[in-house]
C-alpha cells in the first residue's frame, strides 16, 4: 500500500495517473460512476455550478479499502457522461489529517463552497469530528479557509458527542444558510441545526429532529411536491417487517414540515430495499427536477474487486428522478438515459407458460421496462443468466412480495469479519395480478424499480459467466416490453 509522507492533492493525482493503467477493469461498470483507482463510498457535494453537474466522492485513491479519506471529483453536462477531474481535497492540514469526510456544496454567485467534516485527534488523543470549508472560482481547484474549522466541538450542545459530529448538509433559507449535522448523545441519534449569513460563522439553533436510530448520518434535506423531506442513513435501526432490513445501515426518508428550528415528522420509510444503497445526495436540476445518486455498495461487504485484488472498489447508482406520489417516494432513472440507447426492441404481448426467452432480449448493459399481467401464482425473472448462474427476481401476486436473490452468482459478495452477508432482499408491494418493472443492468449491478417507481432495490452481483441471459418463468403475460442496450464507450472518463 502506498504510504506518502504527507497527503496532498498533487501527490494523489500523480499516484492515480501511475496506477490507473494497471487496475483490472473487467468488473468495472459501464455507465455507473466509479473512480480510476482505489475505494469510493459516500457521494458528496452534488451540485450544479457554471453549466455543469459536479459530483464529489469519499475517496481513498491508494487502496481498495476505506482509509484516510480524500474527495474525488467528476463533472457532467448531462448526468450520463462524466469527466474525471481528479482529487479536489486531500487531508493535508492538522485539522483534517485523519480524513476529509462527507459533506455538501453551496453555490454563491461565481464561487463554489464545499463544507466537509474534518477529522483529527483532540488534545487528549480522542479522534473528533469538526467542520471545514473550501472554495473555488472554477469548480476544479479548491482553497481551504484559514478560519477552519468553521464549526468546532465547542459549537455542540452540552450533551453532544464530539466523536460523532459529521456530514454537513447546507441549504439556503430566508436570505441566509441553514446547516444540518448528524450527531448523537447518550440517549439517541439526532440532526442538529445551525444558521449563518456567510457560511463561515455559525450559530447553533437547536435539535432539528431526534430519536432517529443510534446515529442518523449523511442527511439530505429538500422541498419536494409540497413537503419537506429529510433523507438520512440510520445506523442500527430496528427492522420493521420488510423495512430497514439491512440491519446495521439503512436509508430512510422522512416527510413532514419545518416549524421554526424543528422538523415535524409525518412519515418514515425506506428509500431502497436492496443490499447496496447508502448515503444518497440530491441536486435540484436547472429544469426543477430533484435528482438523487447513492453509493452502490454497503458497509461490511467484501466484493470480488477487493478479494481478487483488482485495485478498485465502489460505485454510484445511476441518477434517479424522485418525486412524491400520495406521500410515497417515487424513483425512476433520469430521462437522459435515452442518450445511451443503442439497439432497441419493443413488443406488446408475449405469453409465458413455463420458461420463455425473448429473441434479442439479452445483454450486459441494458434498460428493460415491462409489465407482467394475468398473474395468479408466483412468477420469476432470471437476470444475468448463464446456465445455473443467475439473479432471481421473484414476485408472488397473492402476497405482493417481490424478492431479489443473488446467491447463485459465481463470484459471491462476502461479509467482512463480524458482519452478515445478505444475498436476498425483499420489497413489499400491494398484492395484485400485474407487476410493472424497470430494470437497469450494468456489468456487476442491478437496479430494480417496481410499481412504476414506487419501490426500488439495488444489488451488486458479480457473474463468472457471460451474465447476459434473461428468461421469464411461470405463467403470465408480458406486456409493453421495452428493451434498450446501452452504449457505454466513453461514458465514464
């Protein structure tokens, strides 16, 4: 493992340029974001600035495991073709010497501000988390403020835990700025609210929302379809039926309204019920759409690129348009995906009696949309199929339960020591005799949107074989099948 004497942006970018040609890319995604080398986790600073979308990432360029974190950086004009801009932030200061952790972005005129959690040892040797800021006029080169950290342990309420004080989410409010931060006390997890007029000097206003799991990290907050929405990652949230089924790390959205400095909760539910979705961030597109991207992996996993020593690990979901439908979160791939369409096939009807393979419907990178009707008994779809290897998507119309099982993949996703492996995920839908599905397949991942986007499951799945087959099993009627192979050359630069 590379061990520089002192971390720097320049040193990281030199290492990436030298190392990237030797990375084994056979399992790399074709149209999902991943870094040239090393490990990525949380998306950060997702914003629109000077005519481009900017996406930053929690990044360790030197190894395919989590370590002393940097910020990597991509830009895009269309949300589907991305340019790697290199490392934007490195842990090169005493106050962030143990990592530049997650954060957010604020655009003020011609300046882009990044707020992030800086990690360092306290005077007594305890590793603590505070907040820092960096700015840029061109969106590429960033300068850290001489006033950092701009939020310190002394800015916590008296019962606040200094070791868990992270993930700033900034948003404009009444001519100034509000900032949410994840924190906990001895009793529960919570979100704290701060206010500022200049993004530098902050005043603590109170607890925004509390009693959210043991630690509600990675907050995102926005207004959507008449509601205030808080998206946050819940650590050790108790399972409720098929909600919050990942055990240690689940992503929830909370709808409600803001009253003064507090959030009044109306509903709480899971965002994505697959095994591999965490730490999402959203951006408001110029046309008014709210776009969401999440980390397409999960803590505690050991994926094949790690244990086969491919030199990289981690990717992001394809951007999703989100909305609220009857108070529930609806998610669909951004419409820009049509710019990746290559060969396309459409048909109106096909009867399934036993096993059916549709001519021309196969591939590794594709966008498949269909409705299955006339369902009175369990029905399944085999994805990434090659002989006995496949991912099974199974629906029971009597119970409304949709499951995704990756246990037959040739390269398993293992659990790290002390963790649990989850090969099957479940999504509870309203029981019925038809099922609408939208499926995105990449080299080693599946994103499944069910019920016209009212439920989502994201899963990593690593085939040994070709992983191109698709077949339908049971008895029913395929309706309105739309299949598009995706062109992936040059999508991720």
